[in-house]
């Protein structure tokens, strides 16, 4: 019996050697690749965490500088986070904050450039939409109405579509295109929903044009809708 077991073990050992001679190199390669992939993934996770922490620190610097109204520091910190961590959400948020501070500080051109960067290069659709809306407001203020309409045209996340239509209505109204402005305002009104306070503002804009939200258009003495300067909103 012992000899029988020895023979059986030897056969199993021979089979194992044959299997390893045939597949051993492949198995070893797969194991090595798997280990390398795992190691690379862990290294990438560490790199991402480090990037996020450093970008977050610069975002906080932009925030502190904005609160202090130190525009030089705002620009420096924003430029750093954009140059080194431009793909992070912190960079986009820093750009929005910097744009507000720069605009309020009388540097509208630099504010516009920061918003254009987020609108064009931002990875977060919500932050991109915010940048476009604020950019369009500056363009309207500069009487660049066609540019503003272009900025708020195209695809927007659902939560921002009404505001984009409202901003478009503002630009069209200031161009004297009352009928087109009314349609844009009505689109905004329909999308805002009954519980939204901003809906009342859109309704006021429509009333100023001699129209209502449901499709009835009033006319003035000259037979055309009366145009009025839209209320500003951001």
C-alpha cells in the first residue's frame, strides 16, 4: 500500500510539474501584472488625495483673500490653483470666487476671463453652468448682448435651464426683441415650478412687456408689446 501511495504522489507531482512547465510563466506574469496594477492604483489614489489637499489649501487662500478684498492675493492664489490643479473641483470653485471678488473690485475683464475658463474647461457641469450665467450677466452689463445670448445657449443641466432662459430673455429684451424675449421668459417661467420665488420675478418681467406667463400678450397704444428694462438677477 505504501508503494501504491508513493506512486500516486509521484504521478501527482509529475502532473504538477508538467502543468507548471506549461503555464507557470503565464501565471507568474499575471500575478506580477496584478500586483503592479494594484500598486499603481494605490499610488494614484495617494496622488489624487495629495492633489486635492493642496488644491483645497489654495482655494482657502482665495477665500481668505476675497474676504480681505486683497485682489493681488486673490489673483496669485487663483493662478496657482489653476496652473497646478486645474482639473480639480477646487480650482473651478476658486475661479468662481475669484471672479466675484475681481468684479466687485472693479476688474471686470479679469473676472470675465476667470468665468470663461470655468465655462470652457470646467469638469463639473453645475459649476460650468454657474460660470456661464455669471459671464452672461457681465456681458449684458457691457452691452455685449449677442455674446451673452451665445453664452447661455446650448446645453445646461436641468436645474439651470430656467435661469439660462431668463438670462437670454434679458439680453433679447435689451436688444428690443420683445417677442423673442417673451418666449424666453415664458420658457423660464414654465421650468421654474410653482414653489420657486424667482418665478415671480420672471412674471414681473413678462408683465412689463405686456404679456403673461400663459401666452396672452397685451399691446400698447402703438400696437406692439411694450418693452421694459428687465430686472437684474444673478
